[in-house]
C-alpha cells in the first residue's frame, strides 16, 4: 500500500519524532502524514475532454465513463478505495448553473459519509473554473465547519486516446489531494491540473490548448503535487468561503453580463433593463472604467432596481476608483454600482445568481438596499466595503 507524506513546513520528519515511532500513525503539528488505508475517494464524473475520444471524422466526442477513466490510471487503486458516480458525460459548455447546484447538493451528501476522504470531479476545462467557484460559495459555513474534506476539480487538455494524454496524470494527482487531511486554513474546493493546486476563487483557464492552461493570475497556485507528497504553501482566501445561507432548492435569479467595447452607447444595458433582470455584470476596461456614453444606461439600470457590478476585462488586478474622468469607476460608484474586486465576470455572475436566489437576501435587498449593496461589496472586495459604506455589513 502506498503511503504519501504531507509536510507544510521546512522541518523534517526526523526532527519531529523519536526513533522507532511508527510514522504512519504520527500526526505532526505542522502537517499530516496521510495514511491511505481505509480512505475512500469518490470520482464524480461530469464529462469534458478528459472523457472524450475521436470519432470517425476525427472530432473529439464524449465517450468514456468514470470507471473507464480510472482504469487508465496505473496505481490508482493502490492509493485508496475508489468509488465512481457518473453524473453526466457532456462538454463543459453544456454545464449550466442549475447543474452546478445539483453537483453541489450531491457532493455534499457524499462528503457526509464518514468513510469518504474527499471528492474528485472530472470536468471539462472550458467552464471548470466556474463550477469550482460555484461549489466554493455554495458550501455553507455550517457545512464547512463540520466537514473538513477536499473537493478537487480536474480535467484534461487532450482527449483520452491522444498521444501524451494528460488526463490520467491529472486524475492521479487529484486523488492524492482528495486523500489529504484538510486543515481549516486550506481551501475546501481546489482545481488540480498539471500537478498545480489552485484556489477556486482565483483560478482561470488562460490558454486554449496548452496542458499548463490553468493559472491564478497575480496569486499563483496554493500548492502542488509531487510524487510522494501533497504540499500546500498558501492558505484559504476569504473569497473561497461559503455563505450563511442554506443551499437553495433552485436558482431563481436572472443575471446578465455586458462586455463594454469602444464607442459603446449602452444599448445592451438598455436591453437587459427592459427584461427586468435582478442583476447585471458590466465588464469594463482596465480598472473598470466605461465609455462615457454608457453611463446614462448604467444609471437607468440602477434606478430600475437592478444590482450592477463592475468588473474588468483584464485577467488580473482589482477594480478601483482611481480616475475622475467621465465614465470612470468613481462615476459608477456614485450611481450605486458595486465593484467586482478581482473576480472574473463569469464568477461574479455566479455569485449574484447564488445570493439573489436566497429569500433572506431578497428580503434584505427590499428592506435596506444600502446594507445589501454593502454586503455584496463585502463579498467581492471587503476593503472597498469598509471605505464606501458607513454601515458595517
């Protein structure tokens, strides 16, 4: 049986224990020595490139079940007990927020089992970061405080029958992470690709084809997987925490995204305003500034009761009211918009979908709009919430 060590500080095992102590039973103050016997990891198969093969015309199509994926990984059964749940076999472009919610519900039930160490979700890479982020915010504080177990999302950039397929190596590394004894200061939901471990709130797909396609711009990975250990070098972020909400039965909110372009006069904002949506994410330039001609439409949307959040089309950096020119973030704040922090537009949309589908959140929104906006700002950028709102959310 393979045993993997996990050490999070520079001190060696020999400095921590006395001779003749069985290290397989020893728990260190600065980490855990993982003993894989009797651990169960559930492979939750959703689909994606990792489960595809080429058809007769040379196109990648869904073809492999979770069991088939596991059979392609030598030594996987030696790590721990493996169970498989075949949730779906679709490309991730077909994964909806409603499917993400159902995945969250099923995974939470799985993790309540005392024999389960963690869950690995095999998923297409196009929306993998979104599903990871949705899972991270849909695990309530209560659930996370009771079940310190990792949820690891992985996939591949090459099909299952490709030369140099990366799926088996990614799956093996992810199972190692899922066997890891999670501490309070380690993210519950991570993405494991190319032996790097990334926090759900920060990870992005930054390349369309390279096997090293997943990065966390400005932040970097929170850890990595080596042959003999799982190493976390950074802790959990506040933005990877769940909310004090129960997992909703369904997602009822309507949230749109508008990407600002040069010369934009706000026609798409006007369209969404006419659809009576709950919230709108507006992706601006750089720090979040917009073309001046868009501002009347932004005002109209906010005045109609739509929650507006400003994000940036840049892959790294936060939204900030640094400029005083027409269309600046300063103008958007004065109109009542919320700043999106460092989150991508896609992740902000999911956060709004989740929060605005909560009856308690909608009640607060009706009774105290300013406090509700302060709460949103707290979720996206706590520093700005403290500065912009006198009310403490």
